[in-house]
C-alpha cells in the first residue's frame, strides 16, 4: 500500500492511501472524533469516488489527487511529498 499524509491548518489530518493488489483507495483520518479530520475524509472520499468513476485505478488516482489544492476543508498533500509504503493497520495506529 502507498500513502501520502494530508495536512490541515493544525497538522496532519490523515493519510490518502491506495493499494493496487486490493484495488482499493481511501482516506484514513488521524482522529475520527475531530470534526476537521472527519470533514477532510468526506472530501477525499468524494474525490476518490470521482476518480474511480472516471476509470482511474487506485495508484494513478492517488498520484492525481495528491496534486489537488485544499478545497472545502480537505487539507492538502505537500507538493514535494512522495508516496510511502505501509500497511493499513500501521496507519490506523
């Protein structure tokens, strides 16, 4: 699985991740109880759904979406961020 951190005004909101073998992608918020993190997750999941509707597979979607600006509380990926490898279980810790 590949992921990039998504930053908000107060730090890391969560991680945008994609897995080619599992044909899956999503946003994993850092704090489920925080409204800012929750709202960011809604925006990223909408973006991912749109990418899938356009036929993008998970890793190309991650690459494309990581370049998008902040919009509607989404936070943003640092432009110089390179995808890192991890497991979903590690991101949830």
